[in-house]
C-alpha cells in the first residue's frame, strides 16, 4: 500500500508540473526580501527559461499541493 501511495504521489506531482509548464516564461527565485529575481544561466548569463508551478515565481501560481501534503494524506489513510 505504501509503494502504491508513493507511485501515485509521484504521478500526481509530475502531472501538476507538466500541466503548468510554460516554455516561454523565465524562472524566478525569491530575493529574500519578499520579491523575486530572475535565475540566470551560469554559462550564458541569460535568464533560464521554462517555468512551472514549482519555479514560476510571480507569473505562474504556486503548486496546489506538495510531496509533504501527499505523504501526510497517504499515512493518514493508512
């Protein structure tokens, strides 16, 4: 049952990340002061592109759940 829960959780997270992926938006990181700054590619110095609900920053809403939420739900069901 635990293995099935882990597989279901991985599938659900992957589906959420793929469903919110936008190749034309840049990746943003928190600046530590309540704002965001672009994540730059270390080689080219240009902003990294391809954002989803995990790293989208201000342009894509945050993910509706996390791996921790799924783990708590799975163990509560057990």
